[in-house]
């Protein structure tokens, strides 16, 4: 008797990309299974509660990008969102980004620190405006991928979709010209490294210019789901289950056989699939595959194994007695805050100090945390139910190198390193934004790139896929070729999520999830193969 269960589609990974793919497969009437290695779905999008305070474990807010809303609507659902204004601050000065006119205030913020660079700052602001116009076209209409009903309407096709596709094509070509690393691009306008640091040191190394400069527009598009960011994967999981899908948690796929279309879990269970959609770390896929592989898959495996995940983050979570009014006055619900205008260019590369031992790296870590840019998020300022009355929970994050955190761990200094980071961040924020902070803290805990890797399985604790420093990048990185991102070179195996396209983000992960689901359904229909 056959004990292996059969499914039309097996999805590996229950993050937002995997859940999107699964929901659309189930909607298409396909018998679908999601295997998630963690004890709950969500991946890098999630909300957890500790001692009455709710915190977002991954992404702090969503940019809709004309993707999230139509995606949910096409699945017969919705989420309640609230506005998520972003504040940019340096030292004691800040600007709240409320609309496009805020770009003038944003430029003036930099001019107040770099008055001799006024002309360069104006030139950079013009480039940001140009990119924002590209974004208007790209996101000026809801993504047609999620508009099944509208695509059957001739008026919509002629009056909206075709003009949008034309504008999209033209502006994508223009955007593609802005693919140089943003630091390199900004040197066309200024040789002031501290100014360049202030503009882009909260971006990943070698971030493409278009992606970096587009963030001003994306900040204006940010929104926050009532109940926390974790409401999105929860809603997708509910939709999937309501359509008859099966979600397994604590289910790590460790073996894949394309020849027999079989996926095996660590606990020994096996499943037959018609199509496998890999929505997890690509390195895990190639670990799970046996040999021999097709030539294209062998090349991709070699590229993946020698490539790095993108920069990760160090995060401090704080439960505090700081009132909502105090938090609002300090930085607002969501801020990018730099304590001093010195910038990263004032620091040496930490790797040059590695031979001097952990004490030298501890000193470097302190200097880095005094200089870096922090992303600050206070969930209760967007949804008061996310903290006890009269209090606020704080999330303070900064980019941090996975290899440095691992160096401390391998040296037996991991807990000491986390303690040092906690004390330094509290001192830095207490000396600038929040005087008397330490007296108002009820508890704190620190998460590192190693935490992200352990909890999500993401290689190097990466939060948006592959590092831009990889050459070549082991993923599609041209929007005109986005549909190719779901291909693996393996028979009956598709992929989606942050490892499949670069630069990755939540909207792109959702789009690749939908593309993978559509392709899986087409293949199964063409083959006439169903569970």
C-alpha cells in the first residue's frame, strides 16, 4: 500500500511568497501542501508579543506598491491599514515625510549639516524627483497580475492596461540605466563622503541607484496593518486553509527527487508532487537535491554556494514606560535616525582589525553603533492595542555584518557581544532622542544576524535575498525579465521569494509567488496531471 501522500503542488516555505503561491494554487482548485520549517508561518514577516508589548519580528511596515491591496482583493479578503509616516533624523534635527513637498525639507536637513554642499544636495534632490516620476508610472495602476476580472473588461484593457504597459516599458528602460551602486552614482554630485553616508548608509552595500533613490517615494507609500505586520501572513494562511489547503509547520524539506517528484521531510515523511514551488533559501534546495542535476541547475548550484546573502541586521527590542506622547515627540511611529553626521567613512573595515582579537572588534562595534543609522519603529503609535496603556514598545535596528556576529559567537563572546550592543544602543539613544531612557525600560532583548538565520533559515541572516556585491548575482535582477525569476532549470520545480529576484522586497516576493502559482497551474493543466 502506498503511504506517500500525493499533492498537485507542494510549496517549500511558509513565508509571504510561499503563502501567496499556495493561496493561488488552492484558489485554482489544486490540492496544495505548504511545508514550513518553523513552528508558525510568516518567515521574515511576523509579530510576536512579550509581557503585553507586541513587536514586529521582520519588516516594520509595508509599501503597497499597487500589489498588496489588489492581491488580497483578488483572494476575496482585505486588511485594515493605517498611515505610517516616516521621519528622517540626524542628531537633534529631523523631518517628517508627509507628502512630496517634504523632499524640500529633506534636502534642507542635509544642507543644515553640509552647507557647502548645497548645490550637490539640490542636484541629488532632482534625481530623487526623477525616480519618483518613474515610480508614479510603475505603481500608477494596480498590478494587472492580480486583476482577473478587470482583464476581461475591454474598456479596462484599452483605457487603462495598454497605456500603462506602454509607460511601464518606457520607464523600466530608463530605470535600468540607474543600476550603478548608489554610492558610486552620488559621487557624480559630491566628493563629501560624510554627506553620501548620511543619504545612503542605511542601504545595503552596492544597492542599485534606482532602488535607493526610489525609497523617498516608497516611504510616502508605507502603511501598517492593524494588529502588526504579522497580520498579512496570518490572513494568507487563513485564505489558504479556507480553500482546502494543508499547512504543516515544523516540516523541514531535506530531500527532493525531481526524477520521482518526491519531497522528503526531516522526520521521514514523504510527499509526491505534480509541481514543487521552492519559496525558501536556495541553498537549502541544493542541499536537498540529489545528483545528477541538469547542466543549468549545476551552474546555479555552484553560483549559489559561492555567493553571499545580503547584509543582515542587529535589533534591540525594548518594553518601556515611555508614553505614546513622548514617543511621538521623539521620532514618531517610524524613523530612520543617525546620531551623528560623521558617517561610516570615518571607520575602518572591521576585517582589518580581526587579527587584533575580540577586544579590538568590541571597540570597533562601539564606534559603529555610535555612528550608524537606526531604523526605529514603535508599533503602539500606529495601533495602541500593541502595548499596555500609557506605554510603548520600541524596535531599534541597524545593518550589521553576519560574519562579525559569527566571529564573536565562534570566539565564545556572543552573549558578551549582545550585552555590549545593548548597552551602547541604549546609551546612544538616551544621549540624543530619549534622555533618561534607561530609567524607563521595563525589559530589553537583542537579536542578531545569527538569530535571523536560526529562526528563519535565511543564509547569513539575510533579510532581502542576495548581496549586491555578488558578481554575478545568483538571481534575475532585471524587471523586464521578472517572469524568468521563477525558473530553476529543474523539471517540475519552480521558485519564488526573496532569493529569486534582486533587489527583493515584499511586493516582489508576492509577485513571484503569484507567477509561480500561475505557472504551476498551467503546467499541470497542460500535462493533465492532478493528484
